[in-house]
């Protein structure tokens, strides 16, 4: 298991380096992760017997990062209009179904999946498009994934007290603190990318670390509700696509809005 994790980590490190250098590789990676993450999410929901619109949701999910990548905006509030049109389309699709049972749940869950996976992860593209965005992207990924690594390493070796056992029995308080420590260290090491003062980097590391762990716990809650251990098996030893990106789903949007405010 550890060897598989290390191998996948090395592979993704190489992919991230290439993605930071070449924008088209980065865009392909994000679209692939969104498509895979949505597929896993919708498959989990289908196991609960909820009638969702899987392929429609996946199509919309891929269009979102494409529209951001090519800066396609019909209006300043294009994203809100896009969400509105997606919701209307879901109602039209429901009109064609003979069975109206769980219509609200199906429509709501499909839209939730689009927002949770596609929209949140698309903020990585927005970060990449900022001035000096490659450095910012490297920083948010480094700090976020360092939190994941710290939580796993410290939790595996020293975890004694359960964090929230009804959501994730294996996550510990010690692991959560380890994740925060690693994220702070990574934030300090990210100074060349961000240029912030050390106190500011420490605060940023704590904030991203907390958000990363909330993202991880949120995905664990979804998996617990669907009664599965991993979202998928795409990455041996690590689980599925959602298991890989769950922490970034919360850190990327907040980091983007923070950096957008700083750059004004």
C-alpha cells in the first residue's frame, strides 16, 4: 500500500511539474479529473437508488473549465447564468421521465455534483490565469497536499484519539494536527512563490490546512453515506479521483478569492 502511494505520488509530482509549465497539459489534467470525479460521484449516488442525470452532469462539468480556460463569458455573471441554465435543463430532462418519484432529490444531487466537483475544482484554472499564476498554483497544491501527507503520516504512526469516528473511523486528532503542521511548513517553504511575510505565510498555512481537512472530511461523509471505503479504484493504494482531489475542492476557491483580493 505504501509503495503504491509513493509511486502514485511521484507520478503526480511529474504531472504537476509539466502542468505548471504547459497550460494545455494543465487544462487536460483538470478536465480529466473533473470528468473522473463526477463519474465517481454520480456512481456513488446511483448506489443509493437516486435517479440522477450522470452524463448530462459530466458534460456540464467539463464545459465549466473549458469556458474558464478560453475566457468565454456571455456576461459578467456568466457562471451564475450557466448554473441557472443547467438547473432549467435538469427540470426539462425530468419532464421527460415517466416516474416523478425522487425528482427533487435527483435534480438537486446532480446540480450539487456539478458545483461540488466541477465548479470548485475549476478554480485551479482561475488561479493559473492570475498574474504569476503558475507560482500560486504550485503553492496551493503544495500546501494542500502537504496537509494530506502530514495527516496520513502522523495519523498512521501516532494516531490514538479518533477525530469524528462516525464519519471517518481512521482519522485521528493527532493526524489532523500533523496535517496542520505540515501545511504550515509547506506554506513557509512557498515564500518564493507567494512573497508573503512569514507571519502571513503561517496564517495562510493554518487556513489552508483547516480547509483541506474539511474537504477530506466532507468527502468521507459522502462515502460514509454511500457505504463505500473509497470513491473509486483509479489510483491503486490511494482510491479514486475524488479521494485525490477532495482537499483541493475547498482550498482552491478560497485561495483564489484571497489572492484576487490581494492583487487588486
